[in-house]
C-alpha cells in the first residue's frame, strides 16, 4: 500500500476532519452526562471554527482531485458544480454552514443549550455523504448512510466522554462524587455505545463489501486496514472493561492506586481512539477489493 504525497495529505486532512467533528459533537453530547464537567465556550468555538476551515480545505482538495490537479479548469461553473452537485461538495458546504453558526453562537451564549449540540451533530452527520457511504445509491445507500450516522454519533459519545474524563482526572488527585457518578452512568451508556458501534459497523461492512467474498477482502489493503481498526477497537474495549469492572469499584473505596490506574487506562484508551480515527480516514480512500 503506497500513495503519493498529495494522497497522504488528503488522508491526513480526512483524519483531522473526523477528529475535530467527533470531538466537538462528543464534548457537547456528553457534558455533565457520561462525564463530569464540560468543555469551555472558547474550546467549543475553536473546534467549530477549525471544523469550518477544514470543511473548506477538504472542498478545495476534492476540487483538485476531480480536475486532476488542473487549476485552469476550476472556473466558476466548475466550482459551483463540485460544491452543489456532488455529495462531497454538499457535505462540505453543510458542515461549513453548521460549524460557522455554531462558532458564532458559542462565542455569545452558553454551549449547553440544545442548538449547539444539534448543530455539531448535523455537521458530524454530513460526513455520511463522503467516502463509501456517499457513493451508495437507492435503499441500500439510505441504510448505509443511516448506519454511518449512528456509528459516528456513538463514536463521538465515546471520544467525548474519554476526553472529559481525562480532563477531570488531570484536575483531581482523589475520586470525587461527580466523577464516580459519571463513571456509573457511562458504564450503562457505554454498553449502548458499543452495541451501536458493532451493529452499525457490521451494516457498513455489508454495504461496502458484501458477504460472499470476505476472503478476498481479507487479502486487500482495505481488509488489512480494517483488521487493524478492529484490533484497536478491541483494545479499547479491553481498557473500557477494565475501567468498568476493576477500577471503578475500587474508586468507590477511595483507592488512590485506582485513580492512577484510571488515569493511565483513559490515556491509553484515548490514544487507541486516535489510531481508530486514522484508520477510518484511510479506509474511506481505499476500494474494498483493490
């Protein structure tokens, strides 16, 4: 598996887009629910602003890719076609509009209100019209995009909780009541998140690759990257299970070693999530049987 410098930059841009939107939606969705505390208004505004810039950058990269890098043909009609007549262009425009409004609102009002979360989730959902899901058609395409939106939402809830937990653990040397209560809530919500990721992931795999030629998939670059993603996901599950069944009960007995263990576990789980996001960014550029 090899790609040119331009392709590598496009993959890195995709990874940044996913990271930004998953984190933004997750921080708003999970604040004071599955994790203690919340992100500050400047953080939300910064993530929204960065996401808006990334949306335009991705639209520019898409335009260059569709014209073979020939900027001479990127006149007004061509740019209009790419922006408003292609799924990738419409996705970028929708994300830009949602995130620009969210950035403005976050600078002026409290971000715990429903409109902020709705705008972040709408921008995240627009990613379902890129990559393989964006190329799907008919009823199968609708199912694929619906599963993709649910998959992204569940992933954002997991990532947002991890980051908020990481921040709470960094601030406190001992387990607080808010932290323990949040961990208990996440123990329940986490089961729903994992179940959603597994079911929607299976639907996405079926929509992309089918079920009759899985051996051929395993021999492709797509299959190898997918295998790496699943390994990283499995490792995240391992850390999450250790947190839930070993560390959280020990926190309730005021164990300092449990606090240290939880900090380390959440750190590793978050790093693994970064690896999953990079794998997802790469998968969207690979044909399943190439």
